[in-house]
C-alpha cells in the first residue's frame, strides 16, 4: 500500500477512534431532537460532525465534504469525503449498542474507499473499490484489519436477512430466511460483507448512510442493487438532503434474482 492510501486509512482510523471514544461517553445519556425529515439528531451528532470536518479540512486541503449534519450539497471537487458522524442515532440515544461512524472517500463523485467504525462493538470495517475510476488502489475488505468476504451459502431458515423498519412488507411473503432489524443502514449491509447475513434491504437510505458500505460490500464480493436511481457518481451542486436510494444487498450475484421477487411489496 503506497503512502497516499496509508495516509487515508490511518486518518480514517485515527479520527473515528477519537470521535468514537467521546461518543461512548454520551452513549445512552443524551436526548434527541427530531429533524424536518423525521430523523433524530443529538448534540453528539453535531459535535462529531464538526470534529470530523475540522480534521478533514486540516489534513486534506482542497478536498470537498458532504455530510448529513451540515454540508449536504455535493461540491463537485475531484476528491470528496462523505460523512455520517453517527449512523443509528435512535439506537445511540436508547442505549442499544449498534451504531457507527461512517466515512467514504469519493473520486469524481464515486466512492473508492470506505471506513465504518462501530465503537460499542469494537468493530472497524474498511475497504477499497476502484471500480471504473482508473485509479490503482489496494484491494479487499477488512474487519479490524482481517480480510472478510461474503457468504457462499444458499438461503435457508438458518440464515439471516436484514430489514429496515420501512421494509416490513417482506415478512408477509413467507420469507425463506430469519429476519433481523438492526436499525443502522451501514451496519445492516456490513453484516453481509462479513458473511454473517445473506442480504439486506434499506428502503430510504441517504447517500451518507451508504457511501462507506457501498465500497466495503463490493470489495468483500457482495452485489449492490439500486432499486431506483443509482447513487453514484454524485452530481455537482446537487442537494442530497432529501434524496433516498432504496437498496438491496446480497452476498453474491446469483442471489439477486432469488431475493428480488421477495421484496416486491416493499414501498420505495
């Protein structure tokens, strides 16, 4: 791994570890307010957002920033960081130990590096996915620096599939796998990357929910299926605050046709 990518990975690890340690002090201890879109926000979200933005500005001069809590318009810069300072705020406020800090580095509007840290679980995921960028990047997906890969298993009643709260219509279809609802879009998909689940669906994720996981899932061998418009590349000057990107993620490409008919009743 060359010096540039080492710097990127080291930065993501350092800033999320530092921010995560502070968030753990507030975990389950803060009150949330409801935003205009119905989602929750706390002072911890806002603090984490500012800390990460300041760290990026001081380390990566000229890089753009797109973030859930402040800068929601894609600046069109060649390089841009996308931040979700606290994915899973409801879990965070209720003391449920599944929430994460998500970062993605975009090149010309498309993620090529993703880093997602879940402090209560002491789990840090990262991955590189050059796609069609033409860049030479490291390869692979990792959990705590150990390589991970999606499952090669076939669906059964002993395997898991993740839902979000807006995709419960799946349950009415005699679904072939056990259902789990984790309450965190990024972690939903990362369990597929790690081989723990065979698939997952999110009906209304925003770009900052999925940018980091988008890289890691594909680097781990999974298939990412956009159920409406493709999220990437992002468009210069576009405000992403009210745009959702319904998504199905499965552990391998041949399961796309298996699961797609089973999620047809989900309203997206």
